[in-house]
């Protein structure tokens, strides 16, 4: 059974979940630098929780690599964007999902590139 498509869903849904929860916690009145730090910390905490839940079903590589990158990039950017009052939760959630999808595609392509280069002719 080929579960390659699940990798993209894991990246998208985990990043969207992180972005939404960070937006709920970080208030618009925060300092942007403080929002980035708090968003990064929350992203790392959520990454650990999601990782423990998903690794038994999908494997370590498919879960750990995208979630670690999502926690860093989406966590800090969602924390910074949440400090702006004009940004809605839908915008931040959609941005997180798009970032997670792009990260998953990048990981898939780089893994495919590395595995095809290392095969014997």
C-alpha cells in the first residue's frame, strides 16, 4: 500500500492546526518579536504532541521532518502575523496550510532526488 499522498496531508493539516492555535493564543496587542518567540514555542510544543500521535501510524521520516520544519517556519511566522489586527484567523490558517504543503512537496522532491542519484546504474 502506497501512502505517499498522506505525507502532503500531514504537512498541510499539521501546519494549518499549528497556525490556527497560535493565532488563538497570540493576541493582536503583542509585540511582534514576542509574538514570534511565543509562536515558535507553541509550534514546537504542538509539533511534539502531533509527532507522538502520528509516528506509530505513518513512520518517523514522514512525520518528523515536515513537522520540525513546520514548527519552526509556521510557528514563528504565524506568531508574528497574529500580532497584526488586520489579519484574520482564516488568513493565518490558509497560509499555514499552504506553507505546510510547500514544505511537504520540497521534502518529497529532495528525497526523490537523493534516492535516484544514489542508485547503482
